């Protein structure tokens, strides 16, 4: 009986130790800010969070959405980096962080982007918004439309730069991470600007030419060696906010901190989150470049269609799993019926770890195959006869 009790106690103690070790690995870092979230960029997986859906004033991290729209418009070709942007009286009147643009001053769009991304210039931000949409008000409508597209359900913008102290200008740590991810994954060229520590621009006005030095508001560029961006923000209402991006050992992370009590704490919090993320994260990547067998097509003008993977597969592990044990299985039907559209899902690559499905990638048709008609069948018969 005593031996049984001792055995039971030892077993329970070993289980407790195992659970404790897991909990210690997963325990969130010490963060002072009330709202934060840590996201892995390529998968969008959340590593840890706290009050991530509480609506808060975002201050200048609002400009992440402004930058996203700027780069979206650049992609369409409607605007170009060398375009000239004229500063209006309204843009010049902006308070807070500014680069002191004069009314009527002309700068290239690229210079304005630097003013926004590096020095958080509210005047430059409004000038670009007016250039793209005709007015700041119309640009803000585009911002809210984009937020809706991205399913940022707890976000609403009133201005394009974050100066507003209106209760109607709000977002959350989760939504900031969502728009940050959209910006850096769709437009990685933004890093060309968010990595700038200092750079001079030239003001050319009626009073002559003067040099102005842009200084980054993101102190992580000097404090954390893997920093790639992204945007700071602070007002008396918002307190101190930051969306910090970093890249290390092939893993990209986004740490969002909102309502930190002071300037230093927001950077300390972000570093704590990023360090935690890198300490627990391991990523599995399958580029899916191997050749796939041609898929038989029933009733098509062609008898087979080539296949391709819809993309690569990524899996983020934060539990210390042995990722070499991941198993990949290709699932395809015996045939697919015509018509077949290019990009149409035909099968799937399924990934499992320890017998559990962890994700999948669609296998798609590499081109379109029309449905065969009477003449097509006659041609096939003749072709087979001649052969």
C-alpha cells in the first residue's frame, strides 16, 4: 500500500513538473502596457496577447493605414514615387509631429513617404492624403473601407494621421497587427523607409532652400538589432503606442503595444514581446516545388491537365515540437470533370504532426481545359486512328 501511494505521488509530481515546464514556456513576458499582441507575420498566428480587442486611441500608428493606402495606390500605377505633392494650407496647419512644410511647398511623393514613415510628419501625411483622394475627408473614407476589407472590426478612423482625440477614432492591438501585416507582406518595400534612422530633406520655399533632418521616432532601430520597422504613436489620450516589426532567423514578428505609460516602456515592452516570440518560435516551411503528376480530365478537349501547388506551407510551432516529424500527404481524385478553370482547386497537400492535421495547401489546375464538344470527340477518334 505504501509503495502504491509513493508511486502515485511520484507520478503526480512528474505530471505536475511536465505541465509546469509547458506553462513556463508559454507564459507571456512581463509587459507594462495594458494592451498588446504578438503575431508571426507569414502565418498570422498569435503567439500571445492581452486585451487585444479593447478599443483604444491609436495616435500616430494610424499612419500604418495611410502608408498601406499609399503603397496600394503605387501598385495600381495611378501615382508614382517621383510625383510632386503640393502642401496645402490645411496640411501646413497640422500640429503635433511635423516636418514644417510650408503652404505651396512641393516635395516628391517619395520624400513625403520618408517624412511620414521616419519622422511621423502630420503635415506630410495630410498633404499626401489630399493628393491621392482630393481631401483628407475622402482619404479617411478609403481608410475605413480598407479597414472593413481587412476585417478590422474594432477600428474607425476620423483623420489620416492620428491627431484626433475624438472617441470615434479608435482601433485595437489586434487590428493594428492586422494592418501592419498587410502592409509589410503586400509591400515589403516599405522597409526601405521604416529602416531609416536619419536622413536630410530640402525645403524649397519663397524664402530659399533649407535642410531639415528627419529623425526616426522608432528608437528600436538603435536598441534592437533585428528591427525592421514600423510605427510609433503618442498623445495624451492614447499614451504611448508602437507597432514593432522584426526579422530574425527567417522568422518575422509583429509586436503591438498600446497605452504604455511612458516612451521608454513601450520600447521595453516591444523588446520583451519580440524576445519572447523568438525564444519559443520554430517555423516549418515547405516551398512545394516538387513536380506533380498530370491530372486526368473527363470530357475535356484535352485528356490531362498539369497541376501546381497554390503556394508554400508554413507552420509556426511554439511548443517545442519535433518539426522533422511533420508528414505530408498528397490527395488527388482519380479524375476531374471538364470544364476546368485555371487555378481551380483539384486536390490538397495535407500536413500532419503526431497524427493531427496542422494545415494544408490546395493543389490547383495550371491552366483551363474546356469541355469537349462533338467535333472535339471526332478529332480525338481520328487522331487515335492515325496513330
